[in-house]
C-alpha cells in the first residue's frame, strides 16, 4: 500500500471521509496534469489510487458479508471448535 508521511491512516477514516479525499485528490490530479511537474503528478496519482483501492476493498468486503448473511452461511469461526 502506498504510504506518504502526510497521508492519514486510512483504516481509521470513514467511507465519507475517504470519498471526500478522493474528490479532492482527483481535482488536484487534474490541475497537476496541466503543470510541468511529473513527480508531483505521480505522487498525487499514487495517493489517489491508494484511497480508491481502500474504498473498493471496503465495498467488496461489505458485499461478501451481506451475501453470507443472505445465504445464512455461518462464519468460519462458528465452525471451528478449539478446545
């Protein structure tokens, strides 16, 4: 995962905060594309990809959990008896 010293801890952010950050970074990427600083553009694109992947991963995990609940599948922790 991309890490930058100024980047927030994504795991502690809400989905709404991540979405706001994605919008902000998307705007900055658009501005950086018009400039002449490829390093800045690359860093912004990496940060944007990090937030996009985080929100995508959360949505996939949520979808899987909802599917399990709809099918009444037990959690693996319920099936394993450790004694």
